[in-house]
C-alpha cells in the first residue's frame, strides 16, 4: 500500500530533487519552492515519475508580496470607538508613492503558484516559483507539460502581469480590451484608474476619472484563527496523554 503521509511526500521530494527544491510542511500542507530555471524539469518529473504522479494541475495563480504581512488596521491600540479610527493609510490612494509599502518579508516580489493533485497517491502539492525580475516578472509556461493550465496562466498574466514564457496565446482573459495595469498587484489603486459609463448624448461608452473615494474594507493581516489554535492545543494534549 502506498504511504501517503505528508512527511513521506516531503521526504521523497527531498530525496529525489535535493537542493533543487526548498520544502516546507505547514498545517499538513507541503510546499516546494523551485527556481524558474529548474521549473520545467521538476514539473515533468512530478508528473511522470512513479513516486509522485501529479497528473492533475488544480490551479495556477500569482502572488504579489509587496507589503506582505503589513496591515492597515491598528487593531491592538484602537479604543472602542470603532475600527474606522484605527486605519493607517498603507494602500494605493492613501499614501505618497515614495512612502508606498515594500516587500520587506520577501526579496522578490512576484511568484507563480502551482497546485497539483496526484490521483494515484491521493496527495496534493503546492509548487512555488519566484520571478527573478520584479520589473518584468517571467517564469516558464507549463502548458507543454499540463495543457490544461493555458487559461490559468492567462489569468495570472492578466491580474498580476506575470509573463509565462512559451505560452501559446498569452492574452488578457478577465479584463477589458485596452485595460491598463494589472488589478491584483498591491500597488494598483483599489478604486481603479477610470470609470466607464454609457453617454446617451454621444451614444457611446466614455471613460472618465474615477469618482469613488478610497476606503479600507478588509484588513490585510497574517493571523492564526481561533479554530486553528484550538486544534493545535488539542493535538498537543493528545500527544502528551498518549
């Protein structure tokens, strides 16, 4: 019977790829970080070799680590007057460009994440590859290994501006024709750049400067939820009792 434990998968990855991968296991989820130059070779091995057989790409997405771990909510020192008095302007539209957030937690800003599933071993793997250049983020396309990731890579290109080298048809897929910028980048204004409406007098769609006032809606903060902390405490108690 195949051993499908998470630690066993991490061990097999380390034994097979060595220094090509940086492996971590957090909350029973295995993440392997690979350099862009090694991505295609590693991906092909993960798909074809018997100990892995990751034949199903669940998703490919982008990540922008600009301002990673920072929060706009001053949650610990705010009084009972409400969160609106504890907002610190750290998002686009509320700071000077020279004082914008920086990716202090990561030396590289953009990464492409591949979520893989092995039906044969009933295992999942997160494969992360950082883009070497923040100005022009490029990683190899995986369409030659998993053709089904075509639209996933187009989505990450559209929303984050990550270029997938070798993609057969790298075009925008969610935003409109002529859209400027990449809306999931952390320095893209939350209110957008322009707004669109139909002008009955001109009988056409017109673009105008956005009229929405910027505001903070959701805190951007890394946290351990209460249920996860409770589960960790119960696991520690069970270990001590056994």
